[in-house]
C-alpha cells in the first residue's frame, strides 16, 4: 500500500478579498502539486478557537493579545481551504 501525503493550505481572508487566490493556486499547480479538495468557508469563533489553540497552541505560546488579533483577522471574511498532494 502506497502512503500518500496531503497538505492543508488555508488562504486567509485578505487573500480572498484581494482576489489573488487564483494566482496562489496556479503557483501550487506549477510546482507539481495537485488539488484533491477545495472549499470556501467562513468558520465561526468556536472553530477558530479550536484550530488556533487546541491544534496550534497560539494562546499558550504567544499570549492573549496575539490570539485575539489572529482570531479577529481570520473572522474578517471567507477563507479557502485546499488539500494538496
């Protein structure tokens, strides 16, 4: 059985707002990576808190101020999640 490694890429709300996601995706494709899944979403605060603290430990490592700035920025608009291999 062959092991396939996948990578999660999150295009943050500022890249969506600046309309550059097509260029970013093109760069991954030119590098030989293949998109196996893609979804535009707008996660709620509960999801963001779980992602940035339970998985990323942002609050534990960087403090409340950085954590709050990160959650505020990620809540400004939709983002695009890609699974690449």
